């Protein structure tokens, strides 16, 4: 073997050793650390799924009826340690409820900002829990469907599609708590599946309407006073997480 070939082999082996040493220095424990955010890089991501919401605290609402709607948004995280991070989201959420004894739905469209702390128990896949709070802004609200009233012995069915936004509180706030699993797709991307519970604290009706939820119908529901309706929801989402500094 000539001197030139030996020199080439020596350089090749040296490069392999150098790269291996650098990788081992970044991930000294095991190859599975490649899936772990050991550099604590910030992340961004997109998420989407389905939420099952209901409204409690008002006898006009069927608290056992659930409304299914989408949740779509973006997410981002800052890491304190590889296991502990703070996360924020900006989501569109379609919440609502069904009125008791009527074929009518209340549709509430929110922009929601959850902020919470997340803790990972494992590496890859990451099994995690989290908890925190959220703030929401209501930008569209209506009630749509049909209801029945009785006048003497006659049953009358009426169709309604009413804007109730002017008499609803525009802001809601509450708590969120959840768990999920997140796994590596490649050096820059993870895929996750997430389940959470959200409970609102704010009274949905702003009590400015003479009749419940701004209905212009004296015969829809006899009581004038609204109780204190609040939102709650269960949410199942999936999406991708992108590491700004690939692992």
C-alpha cells in the first residue's frame, strides 16, 4: 500500500473518530438521546383536532348534551431543562351547547391562548403531563335551530338563527390540564398526540339582555334571569413539533 493510500485511510479514520466524539459529547448517555431535546432548543408547531364542549350552570341548557367542534392552532415552547418546559398556543376553537327540550344549538367561536408548564417523564417517546391556564376572546356567537311552543292545544314549530354576540361576555378564562405522548420523526420534527381538559370560570352571559341569551321571544323560556353558565371541554389533538435547532 502506497503512502498516499495510507494517508487517505488515516484521514478517513480520523474524521470518523472526530465525528463520533462530537456526537457522543452532545449525547453522552445513549443513542436514544438523539430524540431528546438535550440542547433545550425552542420549538414551534402546528396542532389540530376535535373538542367536545358543554355549558353548565343554566337550566335552559342541556348539560348532558355535548357539542363537537374543531380546534386548530399553533404552538411554541421554551425549555428550562430537557424534561421541563413552558408552552404557549394560539388556537381557533368552536365551542357551544344544545338547549334543553329544543333542537337548537348555541355556537361560540373563540380565539384562545393557553399557557402552561409541561413535564416529560420519558425520552423517546416522551410521555408528558401539563397544567396551566387560558384566556379566550369570543368573536362570533349565534343560536340556530328550531323550537316548539304550545298555544292552547296547538304545537307551533319556529326556526331561529339569532346573533347573540352583543349579549355574551367577549372574554373567558380558565384552567387547562392534560397528558400526551410525543415521538421523534426525524432530527428536526416530532409527532404528538395530546388529550386535555379545560374549565372556564367566566359567566358567559353579560346580563345586558332582557331575555335569556338575547332571545326576542317571551315564550321561548319563561324565566328572565340567567344563572351563571360556564364552559368546559375535552380536547383531543395531534400535530407536529419543529426544533429550531435540530438535534
